[in-house]
């Protein structure tokens, strides 16, 4: 084959496929002319030739990922698309009469679409999709619609077990004007699908469920998707919980400092203020509501109360250092923790009357035991409740 023959063959092939393409385009135009001009298709009319029969609309959701869960505002956001299918009895043609064309796409604003809207949205309600969406239409009247959405819904947050909490959020889509007898919503799948899914750094989806709630509003149904979200607690565990536990254990060391050093009171006051700063930071992060109480906040408030008690004990020890004698109760306390000193005191009452370090040491030993027991008890109870409850 010569080069000139090769060019002629390419020209003939291109002309052939160009004619086929033009022919298919003409067939689609003929279909549109038949439906919209001859049959007077009206998107305002519900697509059922029998007005007593409902239009069945199946819905499914596929998400690309969780955007955020704002605990303070109570807003849950995901990105994804709805797969909505129904049969339009007025968008039907015979492919054999139109060059075997079995489907085409058409802008959503030119045909009837269900009036779905986000019912529990955080912003002003508006229709799904947009003017740039093209919907594929099959010759049997099957229409598929994939509106891609950034969904933001209200989600009540329970902060009781923070940061080992699990939140339950839901997304609800409903019809604005059509009752169940006119448009019937069904769920295409029991669970949410994934579409190029990206994991969230704070939350992970442990469970999800899709269903149609027909009891929410009389004669109206809604498509509901529920999500169970588990917080990823590693960040809070290493940057907050561990530090909080260490601060609690430091209280014990306050009674290893001699009262005569002059640093015991300032040390306990510093611990008290540290817990106050932690509580203030956590309160600014959590939502301001009275529906639930964070157990970590309760733990820190108990630590603040213990801090006040420790400041009181430390102040009393400093005051004792300026006394010259002991009361009957103080002698019993010394006898309990320093038996040898009591014997010496009984022999040398005059010298014992001025040796106040004996009583301060006895108080230190007693408070080390009490503080250690209380701290271990609080850690065991609170964090066992957090782990089991969360």
C-alpha cells in the first residue's frame, strides 16, 4: 500500500465514523423532540401516568470522609453523594425506532426530580444538585441522579466519657411536598458506601445504618443514615491524661518537703493552680450545655478540692512550727507514728515541748498514706468508668 492510498483509507474511515456520530446525535434530538415537543413533557407533573400510583424512589449514600464533628456547636459534617433512582413513565422511547439509542444525559433542571432536602441540616434548606448536573436517562424511563453534597447536620454531643466517648449522629433527608401515597422512598442499601474514602484524624466510623423512617411525620417518610463515631483518644491520652495522672501523684511529694523549709505551702498552692488551669482549658474546649457532665472535669474538681485540703494541712504544719507545746491529740498522733520519740518526750518533757518537728513528721507520714490511697482510688474508679462506659 502506497502512502497516498493510506491517506485515502484514513479519510474514508474518518468520514464513516463522522456520519455515524452525526446520525446518533440526530437520533437523540429526535427523541428529545418527541418527548418534549410532541408528547409535551412537563417537569411539573409527577412522572406517573396513573396519578393514584406512587412514584418509587430508591436512595443510597456513599461518603468520601468525615469533615469534622464540632463538639461546641454540635455540628456533624461529611462529604459524599446520594444515589437516587426512579422511573419516569414519560421519558420512554423505543430504541429500534431511534437508531438503537438506549440512553442519553439531560440537565436535571429539564426533568422532574424528587423534592428532597436535608431535614436536620445546620444551614438554610435548599434543593440537592445544581444546574450543571446531567442525569442519565434509560429508554425504559429509569433515571439516576448522583448529587454530590457537603452535608452539615445537627448532632447532640454526649461528653460524659471524653476522651473515650462514642457519638451517635444522624443525617435525614425528606420530601418537602409529596406524601407517601405520591412519592414512596425506599433504601437501596442497609449501610453507607465508600467513595474514595479518606480517614479522619479524630473520629472513626464504627457502625452505620440506612433506613426509611415512616413514623417521624404523619404521611411523610424520611431517609435516615445513622453513624456511630469513636474518638481516637491517643492524642488526649499522651498529651493530657498521662500528664493529669502525674500531677495527681506529685501531691504525695508535698509531704516529703520539711515544713521548716518554707516551700511546702507554695508547692501545694502551685499544684492547686495547675489543676485550675487544666480545668479551664478543658471547659473551653467542651460544649457549654447541661445535658451531660464530663467525668474528667469531675475528676479535676475533686483534685481541686484535695488541693484546698493540702494547702490547709501545709499551712497548719507551718503554724505548728511556731508552737512551744503539744495538745493531747497531737501527742496521740506522735505516739502512733513515732513511738521512740514519745518515750524520749516522756523522759525529757521540757525538751519535747520545743521539738515541734516530731509532730510535723508524724503528720507528713499520715498524709502520705492518705494521699496515696485517695489518689489510687480516684484513678482506679474514674478511669475504669471511662474505659468501660466509653
